C-alpha cells in the first residue's frame, strides 16, 4: 500500500488505543498491533519527532495525499 492511498482517518484507526503523549516507538508498536501496513510503520519510524502529543501530530508529520501539505 502506498501512503498516499491512506487517509488521515485510516492512520488514526491504526493508532486506536494509544495514550498521548506517546513516543515514536509507542506509536510504531501500536500501529503494528493494529494491523497497519508495513509501509506506514516504516514511515512512522523515519519521522523526525521522537514524541507526539496527539494522533493529529502523527498524521500531520506523514506525507499523505489530501492533507494540503
């Protein structure tokens, strides 16, 4: 799956159950356990921030289509 095919809602679905603020590794672990595509997991691992304060922080850091970034 190409990241551009994911919507912000898709990404947030893979983060369900995660308490924020969360470390990058916590975000990765939660996404993996929620069945996120490997491409998304790898992209999260490659992000600069080591800490995220909300699911929106994760979404805004990712190169997704339709976000106006």
